[in-house]
C-alpha cells in the first residue's frame, strides 16, 4: 500500500524553535517517513506508513508543547481554518488593547510623577494584583507555552516573553512587599513595562499575521476558481447540484460566462474557454467535440455538454492546489540550516541573559541593571524573524510562479533554479510543435499543388505514419475532395503505394522509389537536399513511375522558442539541444533558434547519461522535455522541467511543470527563483544582523560606554517589528514582474 500524506493545522506555534521541536518529535515517531512544518501558515505535512493512525500523529505534535493539531481533509476544512485564524486574530487584538489601556496610563502617570511613593503599600498591592489579572488575560498564552515547554524540556519564544515579563512583575511585587530586600537605588517597579511588552508583542503578532495572510493569495485565488455548483443532466432534465455531488460519467451543461465545474470531454457544442489560470496565456482556446475541458477554467461565448471524467481531488485544479501547497511547505537547504540554528538559539539567549544579570548584579553591584538588561535580552532576541525568513519568501515565490503558469512541484527546485548553468532542451514537442506539417509542395509543370496534395492524401488515408497523417491533415485543412484509393500497400521505413483513378501512386523516400524502379533526376535530388538542410523531410510523389511532386514535411519550431533561448543566453546560461534526430536535421533547427551545442541521434535510454556527463563536468543542469523518453533525463537533472501537454510519466519525473506550451516560461521561472533567493538572503541577513546587534545593546554595552540603556518596552516593540519587517519584505515578491 502507498504511504499516506496527512496535512494538519497547528495552533500555538510562535517561532523557528517550535518548528524544530515538532519536526523532531514527528521524526521520532515510528512509521513517519517525513515531516515538514510550515511556520507561515501554521500547517504540517506528514508522510507516514498506511498503518499509522492520524490520532498518533496529533498526540505527538501536542506532546511537543502547547500546541493543538487538527487534520485538514477538504477545502471546507481550509475555510474553517481561515475563519478560526480570523477569530483568533480578533481575540489577540482584544488582549493587546486591554494591556495597552492599562499599561500606557500607568507609564504616563509614573513619568509625570502622579503615582504615590512605594511606601503606599496598599495602592501598589492593588496595582500588582490588577496587572497580574491583565497579564493573565493578555499574556496567558506565553506563560502556558513556557510551562508546557518546561515540562517537555523545550524552549521557545514563549519562554523568552514569559521569563522577561514574569521576572519584571515578580521583582516589582517583591519590591512592594519587601522594600528592604533591594538596595535603595534599585527600588523601582516595572508593572507597566510587563504589560506594555505583552501588548507590543501581541500587536507584532497581529501585524505579522495580517501581512502573512497576503502570502497565500495564490492558493486563495486557485481555491476561488472552483465552481460551487454544477448543472447536470439527470432523468432527461438539467438540474443544479452542489459540486460535491457530481460523479464521474455525469453529463454536465456549461453556459456562457460560467466556470467549468469538473474535468471532462465535450460531447456536444463548442466554445472558447479562458484557460489563463492554468497557462498564464490570456487568449481563449477553441474547444469542440472531443476536446478536454478543465475545472476552474472560464467558458466564454458558447454552450456545450460534456462528460465528467475527473472529480473532487482528481481534477487538474485540485492537483495543482495540492502541488503548490506541497512545494510551499518543502524546505530548501538554507531553511534546514536556519531551523538547526533556531533550535539552539533560545537556550543560548537564556544563558546570555543569565550571565548578563550575574555580571551587573555581582560584578557591577547594580540590581536594577541586572534586571533590566536580562529582561531586555530575553525580549529582543526572540528568533521569530529568523524562523519566518525563508518559508515566507518560499510561499510567495511559489505562488508568484503559479500565477505565470509555472507549477513548482518540489520546493527545493525554487532554490536550485537560481544556480543552473546549463539548460538542455529536447527537440520534438519542446523546441518544435511535435506535430509534423506539410510546409512546401514542389510540383511538375503539368500538375497543381492541390492536385498533388489530394492524390497523396488519398493514398495516405490508409496510413498510420505521422508523415502520412500530416499530408492528410493538410488536405483536410484545404477542404480538398479526395479520390478513393485501392490496393493500399505500406513498406516499413520506405513509403506507401495504391491505385488512384486507375493510376499507380507511390509516396516515400528516395530509396523506396529506387526499389520500385522509379528514376530520380538531378533536379528532384537537389530539391530534396535543400529541404533536408532546412530540417524538412522530403517525401516524393510518383504517378505511374514518374515523379510529379515533392512534399516537404517539417515539425514547425514554436513561435516563441527563439525569443526564449535568447532570454536564457541573456541570463548567462548555456543552452544545448538533445535529440534522437539525424545530425543534419538537428543542426538546421539549432541554427534557426540560436543553439550552439547539440547532441543528436541519442537513444531514449541514453538521454539521462548525457545529463550525467554534463553534471560530472561541473554543470548544474536543467532539462526540459515532454515525452516518456525524457523521463529519466528529467529525473537525473538538477531541475527537470516538463511541458504540461506532455506525457504523465514526464510530468511525474519533473520538478517543475510548465503549464504554457512554450519555452518562455523557463527564463520566467529562473528569474522568479533568483528574486526569491535574493529575498530570502535579505531576510536572513536582516534577522541575523538584528539579533547580532540587539543582544549586545540589550546587555548594556552602550550603557558602559555612553550611558545609554535600551528600555525593555522598546525591546519588545523592536522584536515584534523585526518579524513584521521580514514578512513585509517577502511580500514585495508579490509585485515582481517577469
């Protein structure tokens, strides 16, 4: 049986150390194959053996600390999660307001000298009890988190905030109850500081959550594309039913301006469909009987009936949503390093705070500074910004790629794309259309092009060869009336022959004609050679043993290919072509699109070895393909790009799926990758510099040299704003233009 993939929402996570704790706990659970925690949207993605119970996974998460976990199954669960987060945000605002409305008046009265001296013990006891009550309401989550962490021998952001504010309140209460306990110079109270710190940290979380909410807009847009109902034909009548009640095989009616509810194939009618949500291409696509339509795309002008083939989680849209979510929760190497640093960061901060307190108390004999500096260190050094630095940018970057029709299946690929040095392109179906077409018809003086094409198509109607199909398609496109052909004979690797209107017709290559005693004069040979140099396949047409025409058949190069390759060169990448075609044909295509290096006549099983040799020579390789024969090379490459219209095996082997059928998406994907990686580095440097500078300042270094001391309330505000800054910087990616 296949492993199960479980997605859960987790409440109570505050920083990168929470991520490290939960992941460590899950990895220690027997049967868990992998676990990725996403701090940004507070979710976990767990791959586990089929015999593992979801309840065991939930227990493991909740036993790691003060966390609540719930399995997310459907999009309805996602909606409930969003509603719960909104309600939680409102509650956090109320907590912040109460702490601010209590703390700031107290601070203002103290600064204006309106409060009585500490010997008014009754007044100050009332203040102690009142502030304790407000702290219990506004900051209980920090104290619960710290307590649960202590029980499980873990530390987190909650530990820092709870210790900082708790020590401030406890010290102040001891000064009120036992004034002689502290030296006279240190008899100060910090009740208002404890409240304002809690208020500011809460506000920081609110601002961070609101900014974070913008990061998942790509997923929200995709979810909004889903229709709520479908009009199906039941019992001879058309009825509207909820989307969840549609079953495979249902006949669905789609009218002008409606969203297509599920995937299927048209059985009656035609229309133009806006597929921009899949491909990023703005032009509507013509759809007729037999064509596939995709859930979430928008019908334009016509109406049609179609048979539902994929429903629910099987639709292309549902799979895209799941793929984007999976990629967003993946961790690149840089994020794993940050998680390791963050897991030891909080204990180190606590040790620094303790050492600083001891220094000011025992060495400098200053109890006030011992308390203030240690409290400030605990508050300012919280690693929230560090934990958000990578995942927040990853989520926005992958979402931005999805908007351009670039589906990143593996999150790590977003990091690797920025480091590529060589792009290897398959030819057929990637550089070219993958559908041979008749491009030229050279005829004898006494026959027209249409006559020659009609005669050839009449014979090829009985052929299954791609070149024969191209000839028949060309005749159909010109609406030619084809005569009947009899006595059809096909010669493998050569050509075909038949009787048409009492004439013997031969169609094929030069050797096929020679075998049938048909003479080739120099004129026809020269024309055929010219066609071959242009990457066209010459097909000779003979009537009654005399050549009367040559049809040139080519796989046309996609319109945007040359432009895309130019953009790749501009990005400093080497571009190579890999094909099973003959070298002459390959070079003709390569020269037309601007490729300097080719590897031709490669067997399908050897394509991955070409990639391996490039990697051995030090190249970081991106491979682009669309066929089954490209699957191994796509898997071998550092980043595999699959064209969406290609084979399922190629798509499954790739890291990135290009929903557009042209190559312009590749330079777009690389530029998005570079922008995301730059954004991650900015966030990390900002977070590291912030903590590196903040801790010495909080410890009193400036006080010793300049007499300046950082206030704990400012420390709390600075800590909160550092997270908001990281999130805001990541959100700049949403405005990135390729």
